[in-house]
C-alpha cells in the first residue's frame, strides 16, 4: 500500500494568521498561505457550518498531507439500537449519538437532491495510509475502541466487542471532511475521504455483530443528500458520494427495512433515487441468477 507524500509548505508559513470560526464557536488559526493554495476555491467558505474536529482534520491535511479519523465506539450493553424516527422533510434535527463531543446537528429538510448517477463499480483500493494505524485522535473517549485491548482475541471481534461497534462518527467524519474538501477544491483530499469512507462502510458491514449499522448507514445517507446545508456544494459535486451510500443501503436493504420505510414514506428525490437503486439491484441479482442457472444446466 502506498504512502502519502507530505506537501512542501515551508514557504507558506510566512505572512499573517487568519481566524476560522467553527460551528461550535471555537476559533482556529491558520497561516493565510495554506488557504489560498487551491485554484478555484471560494473565498467565502462557511467554516462555521463545519464542526471543529472537521476543520482540524482539514488543516491537518493541509499541513501534513494526511488526517486522522475517529475509531468506532464500543456499544454499551444497555443502549437501545433504535433506528431513525420521523421524516427528513420535516424541520427536524438528526443527531448522531456518538459523534465526537460536539453535536453533528444535521438539519434534515427536503430540497434539491442529486440527479441519478449510476454506481456500477467502485475502487476503494486507493493508495492511502490506514488511519487505523495512526496515533490517538483528539476525540478519543472511554467508549472508543482501544487497539491494545484483547490482543489474545484479535481474530475474534465478536468476543472482544460482544455488543458490536458503532461506526456512526467514523462515517460522518469522512463524509463531512469530503464536503469541506469540495468547498476548498482539494481533489486529493476528497479522493482520500471517499476511499476511507468506502473502506469504513465495508468494514462495518462485515462485523459479526452490528446493532447500529442500519442506523449509522441511514444517518449517512441523509447527510450526504443534504450535505450539512453547505450552500457552496451542490449535488452534482457529491453525486459519487450519494451513489456509493445508496448502493450500500440497497445492498443491506433486508436489515434496513425500518430506516428505508421511513425514507420512502417521506417521499422526495432521495426516496426516488433509493427506490431506483433497490430495483436496479433486484434486477441485477435476478439476471445473475438466471445466468447461473443456465450454467448449471450444462
């Protein structure tokens, strides 16, 4: 697996520092030269639309050429695993229970959604460093997975975490940074976020115990369609992200019946796209079954 080269940034250390106000009111400071390095980026980036942790990851990438993401959290034994309630078209705040120490606060409201973008194949084997091997993230807490615990049971995750793992904040960390990278026209960062999100979804789907998976994936689908209310990013810019998440939801439709029913009942472009994705998957699987049956007859 390849490594990410660190950018040469020494010449950008000269000059003034500029303040960035984040969603929760925190002010971060960065060298002005680090923010005007991408051609075509908007000078009016709504930094206060993003959480502090997301802006910090963006700056981490600017300075170091890489970023750290949170690890999945251990699910407490007495925590309910209910799915999303209500419709995304209502004036309703959708909270990720394990998302950092700051509320994600994704406002779900019906609006302009992406046109259909077929997802036929997805390459998630890009040359990226495995964020799971990096140092502790600033958001670590007592519920976060500790790589050092249970080493004697490394090959049996169901024994290490009998209640499963919650990937909610992992998904949203990559997705929100992807949206921010789009406002900044940082294609390399967007590609990195996309690859890591695909990898995280795949890993979460393969966990032997996954009580929060359906809710986590549903939350992610709603977020990538609304993209946090960031006006500088339209759906055409995030159609690839929307497509891969829809495709994953359709793939796991059996365990996401409640979440998908809520989305379908609400209607709107998201519901239409999801329905088409599910139908396309059914047609594809039926076609494969017919071809397999023909080969069995030979």
